[in-house]
């Protein structure tokens, strides 16, 4: 299909990218038949694409040669993206300080359509903690990171991004659009979002948007097991997150001045 301004996507390039995106989202190796069925690509054509990608290091096969996953080249390119990303570099010190202060899991996330992608992370010092990984994608409506970024957007834009039926990750996930808009309005009013076990049972998360773009595309969060959370700690976390935003705003001003 021709897109806006007469641009015609290159079919072979599109198929190659679809293979990469599907493998990245799979969480494990896939057979040729599974990939062909999911992508709607004939096995003969897909086999040639996979062989080419294997030769370049983008795809690897298991010992049987029948199941395929991402190769080391994908890791190298992903790492290069993070190494050259302005937000990741600028906010490294802020993430370090939040981690030092609370000893809890700290994330930097970026809005990507209806999802949030973790672009940086500082691990919790506690045995009981949130499992996560840089590059992981989560539904925006079910995370504090995503909700604080959605709160910066108009109601109609949020509905376009999320669609009519947001999925539930836990029994606490807000899937009703009216209730979600009310939650986003509350986040907008207080200047931060809260995920009350909406992404992971037993984990509460607080997030603030990073004022580097308008509307913001990045956010910082701090995740705490509900068993360790009380009103006093919550207030300390919110105060620290707002202080972090003030530091980013000041740094942005210096960069603009220069």
C-alpha cells in the first residue's frame, strides 16, 4: 500500500524488519513454519531472508538449524542506540542518585506507540524486587511510566494510541477507558502517575515525565514491592522524583543556553 506523499515501501526491506520485530517479541526461538504462518510470508521466501540474516549475524539458529532467534548483531545495534541516546546519557546521574537514595528499581522508559520501552535501569539492592530488562516493552496503560506520558496527551490522542480495548495484565489493570482517563487526569493534576499493581502483582510504581520534549516521550519511575511501601516512603519517593525533574529542567536550560 502506498503511504502519504507517494512513498512506496520496499517489500523485501519490510519483510526483513518484520522478521526482526517478530523474533524480538517472541521471547524464544521460532521455527520456520511458525514464522511463515505469523508473518504471512511463503516458506521459500522466508528461508532465503533468514539465511541472509544469519550470514550477517542478525539471526542465529539452534543446533538443529530449524529454530531461529536474534543474533549478536541485533544486540550490538541496540547497545549502540542506547550509547548515543541523549536522554540516557543526560539522565544517568539522576537514575544513579535515585537508586542510591532508595535502593529500589529505577527505570527510564520511552513511549513507543501503545507501549513503553525500558531504555535504562538501575537494579534494586533487595532480594524481593521487580523483574525487568532494558529493551522490554510493556503496555503503556498498565505502567506508571506509560500513564504519566499518556497524561501529557489529549484524550482523543490517548484513545487513538491505545485503541478501544486495553488489555489487562493483572486484576488491578485499568481497562475501562473512562476510568483510565480519570486516572490520567489525576496524574496530570498531581504531576506524577502511580501503578497500583497494574503491571505486576505486588509491585507499586511511581513515575514522572522527563521535560526534554513537548509532549514528553521519556519518563523516570521507581518501583517498590507493596510489602515495603508505606505513606512516609511514598511521599519521599514522590518528592525525590519531582526533585529529579527539576534537575533535568535546569540541565535542559543550560544545554539550550549553550
